């Protein structure tokens, strides 16, 4: 038998080059800030990560609890979602957007949006292909691109453009090598909706350059004025829409969502899914069915977010900051004081007398080819603390 004594710890363990090239996940860094304050005996009010603190509604919990017994001998779930779940998604899409979705060929379930967004690239991106990505934006757009060995091309979201990407600014050489473009409206973190005309423009752009348009629509149900549009209202050809129940129904822990659209794209993504996971637990899908069949709890949550939005916006404007009242999502994209960076302002809010956690825009924005960081100068407030905690935060801000 070979002698192994003394060899423990001498083996060199290194991450892959693709993992080593990626900076720490922004929201993991926010969690560290919260932990640091708690270690000092300070209880912060955490507007950093968009994780609702509102309990998942009773009807969803009860449906899930019942399904655990109903499904006790169900075995592995379907890779693509149960027929009942996919049919319910189809019915909801028809009712919400007046779009017909074939439950057998035009939709597949995901383990929440993050998993679906990240893994989607594996079906379409070869080394050297470009993926066009909005910045600031959801980190898995770029992380999934890099893991698939593609190249991210970042398009800035700027206030002068209404936080819509200027598609005409994308160089022809990028368009020629691009296979996929991400759009996200209502937008995280900029908190704006897009007019139907923008979706029409994006579809035309994709068709002109043979680029798949992936529309992340996880926030379509979190709005304060007019119901936002879906890209599927324009066409299903060459496009897909990602959806999630995390924010709509306070189901972040459940990890359940879907992607719907062009059957050719869905078919390829189904092949990816069968190789990377075994599907969402069927009893969770049953809870998701109950969620999609009820709109009353969604209306109640929208109203609660509206109250929190108004309280916090009033507090921020009272200390001299610009009005950033959003028309959708559960975020505020707040411009910081002149002459201060987003990180500096976020640190100032961490003063023990205030102890408010936000996400610096610099952390959730990538630099463009021109070297600009469009997230700089902003911080993101996620309206997830309770109504009482939001009122308390408004009082604390007076001491800033």
C-alpha cells in the first residue's frame, strides 16, 4: 500500500480559468455587509437583495403541503414540467397577454429564473460567439455567457434613453457574431417598463441579424400603473420569454419558473435541461399552479410595494435626492448625491446610526467597450423589508 502520510494538503487545487475570471457575485457581497453589521450587534434594515420578506400566500403553501402527500410516490419530476403546470402557464399567458402558447411544444419549466437564464446559453453559444447584454443588469446574463465560452457585449442603459438600450449603437461586427441578446423589462435594477414599440424594435433587430431575443420578464406582475407588455405579444418567432413566480407570488424559496416562445428554441433548451437537472419537484409545481390561478394575492402585494415605494421615495427626496419613483418592479434606482460614488454612498448608509443596506450600482453594472460604467452614480433599494421596517428606514434617513 502506498505511503500517504504527510501528503494531505500538498495537492494543488485550482479553480477553472472561467471561474477564476469571474468577480464575486454582487449579492453575495451584500450578504457579507449584512453579516458584518450583525457581528457588531447592529440590526440593519436590508434593502440590498431582492428577496421578499412577505410570507408566501396561504393558498400556495396549502396547495404545496397537500401535494407533498398527493405526490408521495411520484418519483422524479418531468424535465420540462408536468402537463398540468404547462397547461396552466398556457392559460395564464393567454389571459394576461392574449398570447396562445402550446403547452407541449412552446414552454418548459425552469428551476426559477436564475437557473434557466444561466443555462440557456449552453444551448446556443459556441466559443467566440457574442451575447448582447444590458448593463446594469442581472449578473447571470454575463456569467452564463462566460461559462458557455461566449463573449459578452455590454450595451449601457442610460437615463437619456429612458433606460432602454440603443440598438443602433451596436457595431455591425458584433451583430454579425452575436447569437443571442438579452432584454429585461420591467427592468432590474432601473425599474422602468418598456413600450410595446421597443419590443417590436428588438424583434426586428433580432430578425435582421439572425439573433435570438431572450426577454427576461420576471417583473411583469410588479407594476404600479399600466400592466407591462411581453415580447410574446409581438411574435413567438425567434424569441423566448423567461418568467418566474419568485417575485409575483413571493416564492423565491420554491425555485419555479418557465420559458416560453419559439418551439425551435424551446426544443433545444429542453435538451439542455435534460442534461443538467431533473426538473422542479412536482409538488412545487402544484403550488405554482395554485399561484397562477389566483390574482388577488398579487394585487395585494402590488399595493404593499406601492406603499413602501411612496414612503421611501418621500424620505429620499426630503434629504435632497432626486425623485426616483419607479413605474414597476420592487426596486428604486436612486441617483446618489453629486460628487459621491455609489459605493461611498452605500457605505455612508451603513453608518451604525443609520444601518441601511443597499446595493451599489457599480456592483451590478459592467463596463462597456468605451470604459463607462452606467451603474456608477446609483444605488438600488429592493423594497423587501416589511412596511414597518420601511417606515423605520425613512426615519433613519433623516440622520444622513
